[in-house]
C-alpha cells in the first residue's frame, strides 16, 4: 500500500530572504495562534513534518523542475536544444534571462526557501518541548529529519546558484537560513554554507543513530522499506525510505564531502555500502525492471536511500511529455546505453502516444509500490563516490566499486590498472546512465568542470553557464551579489 501523506499549512510564509518591501513577511497574530495550536500536540508536529515532505513535491521543486524538468534540461538529457519552439529551448542554450527560464529559477528559489522556513518553524517550536512530550523516540526523529531536510535544500541551493567548490570557496553564495525571522538572512560564502550543511547533517545523524528503525532487522525485509508499516497504525517509524532516515543522511554527507573533493566522502559512502551488504538495500534485478509496464520497478525502489512519495509525478511528467513543445524526448539513447545487456535500457519507453520517441519510464503510472516515487538519494551513487574518492588510497579497491556497480547493471568490464582520468570518465558515463530524470547530472558536470554530454556531442560551459542567477528581487532588495559574474 502507499502511505498517504497529508499536507498541513504551518504558517503563511512567502520567502525567507527578501521579496522587495519592508513588510515582506507578515506573521499575523492569527497565524501565530494557529501555529501555537498546531504545535500543542505531538500529532501536530508529525503533521507539519509530513507537510514539509509534501511541499518538496511541488512542480517548482522535486516534483518536476529540480529533477526531470529544468535541471535535467541543463544536463542536456533531452532533444530540447534542437527544437526552437520547445518550452525550455532557451534554458537548453543556458539563456537564463529568457522569461520561461526566469520563472523556473524563481520558483526553485522561492519554494525551496519557503520549505526551509517551515523546517525552521517546526524546529523552533520543537525546541520549546522536551523529549518526554512525545512517545517513543519521536522527538529525536522529528528533529533529525527536519535538520536533514534543511541541509538537503540548502545544499541544492548552493549547487545550483553558487560557483562550484573548486572554482570559488570563499566567494558569496546563498543565505543559510537556520532560524525563522523577519530579518534578511545574510548571504554567506560557499565554505560557510557547506560548514553549516555538515553541522546540520552531523546533528541529524547523531539524533537518528541507533534509534532509527532502519537498524531493525525488519527493515531488511523490503516490504518494510516502502510498503508495510511496522505496527497496526502508520506512524513516524514507518516507511523510512520516504523519510530522511539515518542512511539517507549518511548518503547525503557522502555527497557533500564528494562535492568538496574530500576523502571523508568515502567513509560515509562505505558505511551505506556496508549496510547494503548486510541487507538494508538491494540492487534491482533485470527481472524486476523488465516486467510488463504496470508491474515494472521503474525507480529500482529497494536500492533507494530516500525518495519522495508522490503519486502525482506521473501526471506532471506525461502532461509535459504529451506535447512536442514540452516533451522530454531522450537524447541519443544508443550512446547513453551502449552495452547490450544494460538492464537500465528497460527503463526507457519506446514511444508515447502518436509521437515516436524514447522517454524515461521512471515516472510511469504504476499502481503499486513500484511507482509514484521521486528518487532523491540512491545506493549506486555511493558506489560512484567510493570509487572516485578511494582511488588515491587504494586503486584496486576503488575500481572494484565501479566494477560491482556495472556488474549489477549487466555490464562486464575489466578495469584493472585504469588511470584516474579514465576512471573519472567511466564514472561520469555511469552517473549519466544512473541519474536520468533525477536532477543530479548537471551538478556532476559542474563539480568537475566537465563538458555537458549530449550523446552526439557535448557543450563546454562557462562559469556563468554553470551558476543560476539569483532572482532579481534578491539583488535589488536583498543586497545580494553574484560572485560568478566577476
């Protein structure tokens, strides 16, 4: 069964930073009363946390633009660049001043910081309570998840809007909003934002360690991973793959350290890999992904550390894809999946309606636990990180992580003795195959400063191309500066 998440408004919040006037955020007495009432019971805290997860599925965020939409257009996954009448043609040219591009960018910024604001409201009310106010370990779970979401969102704002870590660590990037206030949160340097992201994640890991149900043997039974609650009534301890659970936090820490080029990324990636070896996660089999359309495991669910539960993602994807002006036709699938036995080929649809095209199946209308999910962190990324970050320490072991991932995908290659440059090329190709429709590939190219692969060619980007411009209100009224323009 699918868990039903109910969204509840916490407060009427617009933007955490600035929208252009002195009274940009007006928390009325009535809003304060409503918040006080909401957070007067443990159930209110649970409801608000569910609402935060639900808000992340907005089309402006991970329901579309931050996954298979705008961010994957920038990664050149689609044939958008060759069709001048396409909705995102200008975005595919990295023309961020185009009206449609500006609307998408503004939505990403506004709704991400709006969700961060709701995390902060929850955390501040939580700090007024004691653990005894809640049953079981709910206090620690709620706080750990809220901190982790706040870190996740800030990290994506950093990756999208700021120069890459390797290009400029000390330049101004984005605000880190760690409190709910009418004051404008200051723009911080990239290294300061990363420091705060890691601090939130470290605290979240400490809160979730040992008490998170992912440590229970039942979690290793995949029915508890997604589809079946631990008890008779669903609660915070259930459906941990839909939540920022302990292993999701650990995986995100691996991602952050890898962004920095820090060897510690390997430590966190290895912890998740070890958990998979113990049965907490399982790679998808060819049989699972080659099933008929209505039964296909389209997101390879048992290997996902964290996904958003969103049945509406099918409608958003195919509503766009039904038209040649907004469709997501994949670029050169033959070069994307050159190996004949690559099981991920089964996750590409051969046609849609009257248009002969090839599109991702990850958001197909599957009426089971195999569909209706937006992957946010998956096991395969941990293998990519482990291979990259462990190479300097142990070439042989590092290569084996890539070889194992490829083996699980149906690819057999002997990479013994491969140089680091060639390994990085192989990792990039694997990342491109893994992250279709998931919004991660543009960040991969940006982190490494690589040309963006179109399949039949590539695009060399400037630092300006790699950094989204801040919304105009942030420059005009928030006093922001855009370091990448210098």
